[in-house]
């Protein structure tokens, strides 16, 4: 029994030792952990040790060199009790800027910004100031600047070109693009910007301040406006410095130089949308979007926590990031300006004897900074003091020639009471500006280069009265030359297996004051019945242009960065085109669509030759029918009128004729017959305007018959049917041999 008790006692002692052994292991590892830095200085690899769970999971302490400011908390601080606000802010100048919070809960951040409870609200944290100047480490955080528009499938890099010295330069200047609206973004106002009560308002009982930490509401965005096609959004691509990467940072605050802040969750690689302010200063800060400038600037990027230190006792760290200039005014070869792509209706082709004034749309106002449109200037504002310039009584202000108008009851206003202060007279409202008359859609007019087809009379093309115009609101922002290329080819005839090019020089340099390309007069390789293709290409590599369309930027970026010039012809891109059917167009001289062209009545001269004729004069019971069987028994000339489709090149099979012919009747008789008849128009040779046909000609008329052997038979009525061959040409053109043919077209 004693032996059994001894065995149980020994087993209990062994179990106690086994349980106590792991508890002493951390105490044995502490000296090795303290001497870890000494072991790392030796060339031999150090053994990786397991750190305590309360320390940050990093083998090497973070290096915050080059930072503007580092805020540290006392060692071992987990949370601070609520006390009077006396510690540093959650990020520099947090209480003086407008702040928008994205992709995270804004309530604890805004409450801490207002002085609520957070790690350093008790005043135990200390701010360590670094170098206030420019820092290479902070500048390296900016990795790229990209541009996104609704028409771009992928963001376009506008900054990132490397020089021979390794310095990044601007690829494209986005100043000519529109800007996306950020009015829907909700932001918190600065803490110091407390609302003021109206002067003289009755005192109310004390209530919690609207900016107190206890009254923080979730700031919700409104409904965003749909961005237009030319709206660009700049995005900064940034990366937190590797030497100060911290796994436990929770938030990022990006602050611009205008008093706007954006807070988002911490990520080592992150993006920030910004708005380029092309003119003027910062304006009133609102926290909706960060501002950058064409001349450059800077941002402050702060990684911070609210309730737990990141590593050791680091609460936040701030770096200064330099934003490069978004324009290049010092280099001999600056970055090319980006310009929005023309819309389908912006490029139009127009023809006519005189240039047509561009149409002024309602509400068409040039954007700020553009050149003032021609015309009378608006009236100058009234001078200080509310006094208006003197003018004749009853005369309406608005320019020379303005008549006198009697004041109406609405204009006279209430009668002034005795002793009342005299009110300054209000200037009458000016009449609205005149608009150009609307173009009648049923009449021929300018047609867009929307890859469709139109028809036109050949006369304007021969005279050089056709032109291409670039319209649209975006044209007012075009402060640099835009290079386009125009091609006009004939497609129904080939030369060497390729279409015939009708333009010798198709370079088109577009500026706001010169946005038209006149087509030269066409003479060589052109006639009145032709098929043409008018095309406009972008020319991004042209040395005469300084503007690149957005759709071409990503494709030609490598060529613009290269020191070797690229091939301009291979870089061109089709922007707009139209197929032109050049035919006599119902007497019109301007463009029409294929649907509106329709058919025409045409009149032309034809020469009928009778092969055989059956003719009846007076009446069958008085005279025998005159039958002539000889070939070419009669030859005449007639004016033919028929209905013709110039696009399909097809006429109605029957035409009306008004003409006359000379016929040989036999037995020494000769007849002169004038008639009105009908004849076929089905061509047997050629097509289009060729009216050579074979068929029957029937008509009624009067005939005068002379007789060599006896007395003349005189004038008598006649009806006839003849087998004829008619030779005519309805197209009004001059052939290469110099033979002119007559023809005319009349509207339906």
C-alpha cells in the first residue's frame, strides 16, 4: 500500500513540472529578444524569434525619416479616458479644414475631430516635428497621374514620362477637357466654423453645439450628376513609403493646400481623385474634392489611428507630397493638350453658292476663359452707389436707334409716398439676343459626317462652294491648333486598283477662329455623275498640331515619348465620313440625305430615228394610212421629260416628248410633223444619264406635206406609231472630248 502511494506522489510531481515548464519559456527568451539588434549587425543570418503578442508583427522597426510629423503615444497606452481636449489632432489642421470621409464609418472620425474621445484626446501624446520642406521620400509616394472620361475604356496616364535624367514629365496636358461635378459629395465643415446666430435674435436656452462630438450624423452624398462626354477626372496613384509601412494603421487623410481633406481606409497603394483648378485661386473650400493646380502644388498624406497605436506607440505619421505642374511652359517640346472627341453631329459638310452662317443654339454660352463671341457687348454694370448712367427720359437702354416706349403699369410700380426715400430706377430688361432662323429640315442643308450617305448636285463641287465645319461647344476651348486630315476619293472609278484621290493637300489645322475646311474646285477626274467618299481623320503626330484627341492619346503615347519621330500616316484615325452621290439633284445645289433625295423630273434633248412608221392623217375613211417601211424614213429632235432617280440611276420607263421630225413619204412627198407623244426610256447602252433606247414612239400632231410632182397637200392632223431608236444624254456634263450635252433637272 505504501508503494502505491509513493508511485502516485511521484506521478503528481512529474505532472506539475510538465505544466510549469512552458510558463518559464518566455522568460528565457527575453534576453535573446533584447539583444536581437546586436545579432543583426553580424554578417551571419540571425535566427527569427517569435515576438510577444502585444507587439506589432514587424521584425524591423519602422523608419519615419523624411516625414513632416510623427505623433506618438505613451508606451502601453491602449485607450484614453475622456478629458479636456488638449492633445494633438487626429491629423494636422484637422479642425480647420473641410473633411469628406469615403468607404468607412465617418462618425468616429468626425467625433474625434471635434474633440471627442480617441487615443490622444487626453493630452498624453506628443508630436515630433520633422523637416517642413520638400522631402524626396514623400515625393516618391506619387506614382502616377491618370485621367478618366466616360469615353475612355481605361484610365489614361498623363504623367509618368521619364527623361534621360530619370525625371518624370507630363505626357498630356488635360486643361482643355471639361471637369466632372462633385457637388453631390457630402463633407463636414471645419470645427472652428460655427454657425452664427442672427443679430438681434432672442436668446434661447443653452443647447448642445451643432459641432459637438455628441451630435455627429452620418454625412450622406446626394445624387451625382451624369458626367458629360468631355468630363475628365484626374486621379493620383500613390504608395505609402516602404520604410514606414505599418500593418495597424486604420485610416488615411489627404489634405490639400486649400483646406480640403479626404479620409479613407488605409492601404499601402491607394488612389485619390482631384480637381484641376485651371484659373483663379482655391476658392471657398468645401471638402468635396481636393484641388491641384496647373503650376503644381503639394498634398499632406497622414496615416493615423483612433483607438490603438500602430507599432509601438506611433499614432500617426504625415508626409508632404509634391504634385508636379500639370502644364509645361518651359520646355521647347511641351506636352500636347488633350481635347475631347468631336460628337457625331459636330463635323458637318455643307455646300452652296455662299457660306452659311453658323447656327446659334439656345443657351450656347462659351465656357469661362474662351474668346468672346463677335457681336455687341453686354451693357456694363452699374457704378457703385446704385446710380445708372444718365440717359434721355423714356428712352430704352439697348443701343443706338432705340425708340421711346411709354411706361406700362408693371414698369411704373407703386406710387411713391410723400417723404419716402427715393428709389433708384431699375434698368429695363434687355430683349433676348436674336437667334438665327431654324433650318427647315425639309430643305437641303448641312449634313453630319456620321458615316452615312448624301446626294448633291455636281455644280457646287465644280465651283468649290463646299466646306467642312467643326461645330459644338468644345470648340471654344480650343486654344491650340488641332491637326486633322481630309480625304476626298472617287470610288466608282479606279486608278491602278485604288480609288482616285481628288485632294492634293488634305491637312486641316483647326482653331476657334478658323474651323472650316474649304473643298477646292473639282475638275480633273470628276464629272456630273460620280461616287465620292469624304473622310476626316485625326492627325495626332502632325508637327503643325499641338492638340491630341482623347481617343488617340493612349494609342500614340509611346510615339510621343520616343525621340524618334513616328509616321503620321499610320497614326491617323477615322473621325467622320460620308458617301457622296454626285448627281443632278432636282435643281438643288446643297446636300440631301438619300431618304430625302427622292426622284426628279428631268428634261433633255433626244434624237429619234424612225425605222418604220404607221401614220394616219385626217381620218381613216378619208385617206389611206401612210405606211413607210424604209429604214430611217424620218429623223427628228424632241424635248423629252421623264421621272428619274439619281441615286439608283434609274428612270421611269416612259417619257413624254414634244418635238418634230422630217419624214419621207414616197412619191416625191416630204412631211414636216410636230407632235406630242410618249416613248420608252429603257436604255440599251450605258447607264445613268445615257438615254439611248429602242422601242415605239406614239404621238399626235399636225403635219405639213409638200409634193415635188404636184400641188402641196397642206396642213392636216396626224396620228402615228413608229419603231424608233432614240439617242440622248440627260446628264449635264462635258466629256473629255469636248462635246457638250444638254440637260436640266427640275424639282418634284
